[in-house]
């Protein structure tokens, strides 16, 4: 696809740049690198170590073929994918892995196709390793987000993962505020979900930013209503500082609540952000993990229906231009699809699609913002690991040199077809895990009590159900957000709510159950939310344990709840339990 200038250019948002960011100039050293590529130049200018002294002659490994895992349908009504083999296939001509080799030196003269250790392990450009940067830029603009509604489309810059991308974005777009040094009217702020990914909070809090939570529902952040974004902006109290001009959000499989934001909600929130000049930082590590049949699965199990408005499937914002892949077209599109102003900064990562240890991702935004991020990168991380970038490039793009070997059959590389097929397979695996866990939780979320009652001369059997917890089947991501119905516990009125919740958490870790869940307090961005709401929630991840363990661990969680709801005394719920469980878990870790 070719982006044109027939649509408006992105807005100039430089008034939001931090003071330091406005003062940054291009790196004179990095700018000088453009001369290094002159053929046959005798380079006596650069302080580059000699590549012949690098101790690595090749970089090799066995990589999966993209069809290793079985995909699932893109829409609930779709039939099972035909002709797609999974890892259980035993066909002799259908191996599940292939060798990948990055050579020491490539003979390719095209820097955008040249994949070798000579270039990957040398000092390089801060945008990213040229072959991988070029590929990801094209994939982002043509396949992931082909309908960005501003002239000439977005730019990208590679990062050392989403945390790095977020950190640089915050540095570019906010000023440090120090209590006792700066005036309150200089204090900037950031909007976040009511429960959110705490690494982001821990990154901005030391900078002195106001952390301003916005009410959420099963979809995610609310635009309207009490506590919604519109309400908070309209009623902003300037005695708290400047009205926030940043918003951080995870819109697909939200961490921790698993909400998936509909296109309609995105349009509503984007219009509010445009009206009040708020920049949206969209962190989307779970974008490919969308589960279009979760609503049908939920209803089949007897649970509530999930909102139809945020279902993965066909979306108007995925038109008029298709990504070229039915799988990508079926996904709820990014905020970039409604970004007429150029106020969306999107964070992508390989952490959930390849491995977290890669520490590799990319930022997508209007070119002017990417240019400022580039200036920050030049004097900080400089570039992601050359080892990782060259290996990912070789696997996906394939060898550009006779000595190289890429992923896929015949060592030709996955190509975009293979990369998308790999993403489909990952979605399939995580969806099956989600269905297993949610099915067990749905069947066990109520405690069934039987007994006998007598009235006058008659006696009859009675069955009572006590709701222990509830949840919404996730439409995306890796988590189930469990709401505890602690009000139904016999000890609800005999101890504090926080203590009862903590006691349940500890009870789950005892040898009989051995289940570790994340308490809601870990995701509360403010002390008020931590004290008033967080005790009611557990975040449970169905992604981390081995596939064979998903069902047993889920059953143990249910049984742990049942036994905890049978407690009628506080004898084993005391202040020493937390230290005891810490010691027990640490002892298990060292075994």
C-alpha cells in the first residue's frame, strides 16, 4: 500500500515535548556513519573495532517451522482451518523445525538485505538493524495498520522491548516534577486504567507525574459516565497540577483485567483525547491473541454473554485496505486506525510472539515523534542487541546470502506468510488454554451445599449455592481476572476484607493446592484503589504453566476456594502467615 498526501498531515505535537527533548540534536557521531558505506573507502575516521576480531564466526540455531501449532478460526462461525497441520503431525516431509544460520560475512551489496555478523555486531544506526527495520516498517504500514488516516503514514523505531519504548516515550513527552522544588501548576500527569500494568506506573511515578486512574468495565477504559475519561477531564481540579496530556492503555487482553476495547469505544475515547489534546500511548503486546469464539464458549458453559461490540472479526476500520491476511483483518484494530491527528504512540514487542529474553520491539508513531525517540536512543541504548536482530531477521526474512540459512522449509525463511501463520498458531494454543481454564472455573465458581430442613411434620432436602467468585471469559490476552465474592464467606464480618483476601491467597500456596495467583493489589495504581477495591480481585495467567498442567492447576484453584469457604474460625489466619508462605515458597524455589 502507498500512503498518500490526500488526507491531512499529522498535527504538530511538539508543544508536548519535554524541555530536554526539545534541546536534543542529532548525534554527530551517528550522522557520520552515512559515509562508512562508500564502496572501497579507507575508513580511518570511525572508532569501530575490527570485525575480524569478533569471536563469533556464525550464529546458528534450530527454529520452529511456522505451522508448528494448530490455529483456530478467525470468527466464531468459521469452520476449523483445513489442511493446517499441528505439532502432532508425523509426516516425514513436514518437520517442525529447521536450521537457521547467520553467516560472518554476506556478499549482498544491499544494506537492507544484508544479514551477517559483520554488520549486526558492529555499531549501527539507532533506528534498528537496517534489514529488520526495513521489514518491520513495511509489515507495520502494509499489514498491521494499512489504514492509518494521516498523510504519508507512520514511522517506526526499534526498541529493546516495550518497557524501553515506553520509557523513552515518557522521557520525550513529559517533564520531571519534584515536590518542594517545582510549583504545583507545573506538575504533569498521565491517565491510566483503574487497574493497570504496574511497571508503567513504576516508570512514571519517580518523575513526579500525577497518576490519574480512569474507571473500567469489561471492555476496558470508559470514555463516559462517572469516573470515565470525559468526566475526569471536564472536572479536572487544577490544584492537583496541569490537566494530564498523556494516556497509557493496554487495549487487547488488558493486563490485568483481560478487557478488549471495541472499535466503538476507541472512537469515543479518541474523540475525547483529540478534544482535550491528550496523547495516547497504546501498549499492545497481546494484539495477536484475540479469541473471537470466547462469547460462544462462555454462553455454552452457562455464563454471561460478552458484549458483541468488541468481538474480534470483521471491522470497518480494517477497510478499505486489507492487510492481505484474513487473520490480521479479523483482529480488533489499533488506535492507529482512528488516529487522524497523529497522537497515538503504539508499542509492539517480540516478547509474547518470540520470547521475552529477546528484549526487542518497536514503536510506531507519526514521523516527528519517532525522530525525537531516535535522538534519545542515540545517546542511551543506541540499538537493540545485534545478535537478536540478526537472528530474527534471518528467521523471518530468510537468507540473503548463499552461506545463510533461514527459518522455514528449504531454509528460505518464514517470509510474511510464515510469520502470520506462526502468529495464528500461537493464538490457537493460548485460546485452547483459556477455554480449558475458564471451563473449569465456570463449573466450579459456586459452592454447592446440601442439607435437610424440617417444618412442622415434614422434612425435605435442600441444595444451596454460594457464589465464591466470578469472571468474564477473556476475548484476548493471557489472563483471567477473577472477582472474589468474599461477602459470601462465613468470616466476612469477622475480619477485615484485606486480611480475608490475603488469607485466601496464602491458603492457595499451601502444599495441598500449590497455586500462586497475583493479588489485585499488585495492579492498583493508587493507594485509594488498593485499599478500597483491590482485595476483591486475583489475576490468573493461563499462559505460563505447561499445557498439561492447565487443567490440574485450575481444578486445584477451585478446590482451594471450596475448602477456604468452609473455614469458620480465624485460628490459622494470623499476621505471621505472610512471612511463613514467603519462606515456604523460597524453600521450594531452591529445591
